[in-house]
């Protein structure tokens, strides 16, 4: 096939595939078999491989692909993405209706009722019918560019059925079935579960690696036009039909009504039917249909006056509390957890509920064996609302908190002013284990495949006693463990290896220093640029940083003064874990740095650093390290036995310093 023929065939195939995609994922009405679809797709891939310059971003082959991003670009929304005011009762809805009729001076208003999909608001931009960019809502003005991840959603058209230019808004979400599949998979791997489908959808769309996002089957409903070129529909109902005609997936449950009683009936109908849907809804959205009337009603700073979200009340269920389990956290705090007879609540099975502390058990009058009401509101962890004393049989027993740590048997104490009991034995295995779980968690070193279960397994096998041990694990250590196959061991070791490259704020947060949260860690990393500088800093220097208070400063100094901490740090260093900050430095820190914007070359043997360490330190301070001296070199650092590079630098008149001066520039004594 020559190029011209290929071009023609590629175009045909793309149209055909998009059409079948639409029939399958949007209309749920496929007209060909999966095998036929695969054949078309394979033909397209083969042709595109033969003529790679004909690949365009809107080709169906480009849904999954692309390299991992370093971060998401910011996107300014052409029209702000507002949020909705809430209504919680029938009275709230009546008030909404009265206000609109009063403002508009009319008797009757037409509303469109829609389901409120529990996912993530997104904005999609199409130019001449081609999907060019998708963004999160962000703060409403500026969101993040998640185009690559959105492309993996099969029901999102890469090309529309007409060449329009517009921005549409909708909700990306994870269907219930997919949510269960992913959580079951996570459970098997011992990873922490997603609390609900919305968090799972958000987690997937925020993946920097689109291949990971592609592993999660998300879906999308579009519900509005943000902005468009050309003639705009006059009513919301028309907009919804227009969007559907363009090939978008529009939720079919919408209904136009003219009386507030009909709104109420719609709410009630869907409150009852919500459990049968394949996706989560958390309420109903009521919108004025007439777009000209919307203009008159206008918006407040945060939300439009022409729409309201009716939120379903939090779901509750009754179950029996069988027992109370005690967990010792990373800081030694002891928390009771209720073990419940499994019960379905808002789409997930609930077996446990946190009781927070002893006082709550007493205040709520909870006995072991009680019938309890559990509630789950949105993404909040299930909680016990109260007990049903009338259902007691006399068999119920009061619960007593233990006096000794269930893990290490040391006496639990209640520190001044704290409600929680604490285990204050620093050697308590529970604390160490929880500390490691924190270290590997997503917000910290983000070691995939290392969840609570696997850490516990490693800990119990005696393979890991501190976070540094993770970096010395060998294949032979892991293979004998239960549920560890060749492949999972390889994956695990690879993700441990990958985590060595993390920017240092993740490490700093992962160490679990008291009062140093992820934000504090980022501030420190940005300011100092390197873990060594943070460890050397005294209270005064730490406190001089904006946003670092005396409590955090004190905690950091105390922490790094401990010999056992120093030992862990040195073992992490020896394993090759990165200690420097990889993001942009704060302006003040960068401006102060003697290396900012400088091109530096290292030569000879340094006594205090390896080449790699010295480079990291310079780069952390905004400098660039290159391998050879040229007229662009600003500085040569010459260790002992420096040779030809030193001579060349001298010839070119490049500034040369020795190791001692280098140390001084780093603010470090020799
Ligand atoms: S309309 C200007 N319709 O609910 C109002 N929102 O705060 C634009 N949502 O951020 C929103 N389903 O993420 C609208 N059918 C629906 C919706 C919906 C879910 C979300 C959306 C928005 C939030 C309301």
C-alpha cells in the first residue's frame, strides 16, 4: 500500500472505530463483535506503524500511551467552573423555587432535574470537533491538564460528529463494578483500599502515568456547555440533546418539570432507585431550563442562582457490634475499632468503624453485642451514630480499654491534655511497623505493591526492622514468603528501587517526624534543598523559615539528634536513596545560593563527597553539573589529583575552587 492509500484507509478505520466505540460505550448497543472490533484496531495499528508520521492525537490508538508526566500543567478555564449551592430538605427546595419565581417575576418556571453523579467535575475542549484538552475543576478558575488520562475513558469521544469548537462540562466517575474490582485487587495485594468510587476516580485521573490511569475503567457523563462558538442552544434541555447528538454520553435520567412537587417526586424516585444504578449518585441537581432566565438570575461568587444540588441524607444501617479491636498507631496512640457484622452501606460493605477513643465509647453508651446504627456520609469513614438500647437482650457486656499495649505489653499512659491512650515504648513493634507502613504510603515514598499486609509480612518474617531495611531486600529473602511469586517479587523490588529517585520531601515526610506533615516537609525541602542541610540546621535556623514554628523546629532537632535515626539515614544514603529536592527552589533560597544558574564541573578526588553526592548538592542549589570544561563553564571544583580539566579551566580563565571552598559555599564546615 502506498502512502496515499494508507492515509485514506487510516482515516476510514478511525471513523469506523470511533463509531463502534460510540455504539458500544455511549449507546451501549454494539453492532459488531469484539473480535471484529479488534481486527479493525489491529489493522489501524499496523498501518500507523508503517506510516508513523500519519499518527494524530485523535487516533483511537492514542487513547492509552504517552509518557508519564513530571507534573500537570495548569489550565485557565475560559468560563469559571462554579459549584452548586446545597438543599437538604423539601423546605430548602421550595425556598429555591420561591426565590427564583420572585426574582424573575413569573408564576411558573421550567426546571430540568438530573442525577448528581458522584465523581469529579471536568472540562473538555474540542476544536473543530477534535478533543484537544481536558482539565480538572481545580479552584474553579484554574484546573490541571489531565488530557492524557481523560483520553483513556472509552466513552469520551476523541472526535465529535460535527466540527464544533466548544468547552463542555461533565462528571468523570468510576462505575460501582469497577470500584469493587479494583478494591478486591488491592486487598489481595495488601494495599490500602479506596474509600469510595469518587476517591478511586480522583486517584486514577491524578496519575501522572497515563498507563496506570488506563488500567482503571472510568466513565463520563456530560451535563453542560461551558462555552461554544456559533449559535448556542436556548434551553438546557436543548443543550443536553445537542450534546448527545455530538456523540457525548449524556445521562438519560434527566427530566423537565414545571412544578416543585414534580421536582420532589423526582428526588424521591431516585432516592429509592439509586442502589440499582451502576454508578454512585449523591443527590439530584435542579436547574432552570431557560438560559435567558439564567442570565437574569446570575451567579454569586461561588455558585449560580439558577441551580441547586439536593443532597440525599447520609445512608444509615443497623448492625451488631461484635467486638472492639485495639490498634497502636505510628505515634503510639491507641485507637479502638468496632468490629461489626458486615452490612452494605452506600455501595460498600462495612465491617469496621473507628471509635476514635475511649471517651466516645462511654459517651455513646456502647456495649459489646449492641445493635448499633452506622452511617457513612460521602467519603467519610463509617462511624457509629448510636446504639438501639431497646434491642438489648441482656447478654451485652461493657467494654474496658486494656491497660497494657496489646503489642509490647508496656503500660499505656494518657498524656496531659490528650484523650487518647498511648504506648510510649519507643521499641514497640506496632509503632515501628506502622512507621514503615507510613513510609511506603502514597503520600510518602509511594512504593507500589507495598501495602499494610506485605509490610506486616516482612516485619513478622524479621526482614524489615527499619525503613532502611527495605532497600536491602533481596529476591531470595522475598520468594519464600506466602503469596510472593517470581513476578510480584520483581515488581516489588522494582518499585522499591524506583522510590530511591523521589524528591527528598517524600523521604522527609515518610520518616514520620512528629509535627512534620507533607506540607512541612515540602517547605523544608524547598528551603534547604538537601537532607544533610536539614539535619545540620539548628532550632534558630529552622524557626527563621516562614511557616515553621517552634514545635516543629524542636521536633526536627530532637529527631535527628538520635543516634538510631542517624544510623537509618546513613543506611538510606548508602543504599542510594536520593536526599535532594528535585522541584523548583523557593526564590529566596535560590537567590541566596552561590550556585544558582551556574554551570559547574567537578574534577579530581573529593574527600567529603562522592561525585554523585557533590552533583546532587549543587543541583539542589540551582546549579547545573556538566562533564567537561568549556567556555560556558562558570566554576570548576578541583579535588586532589586534578588533571587536564584543571589545566583547561585555567587556560579559559574559568574560576577554580578547592574542596574546602566548596564546603564553605555549601555552608558546611570541613
Ligand atoms: S451542574 C455551575 N450537573 O456537582 C454548576 N453538576 O457543586 C455546574 N455534579 O462540581 C454543575 N452531577 O462536579 C451539575 N448533573 C450534574 C452534576 C453535577 C454531578 C457535580 C459537579 C459539581 C458539583 C456541584
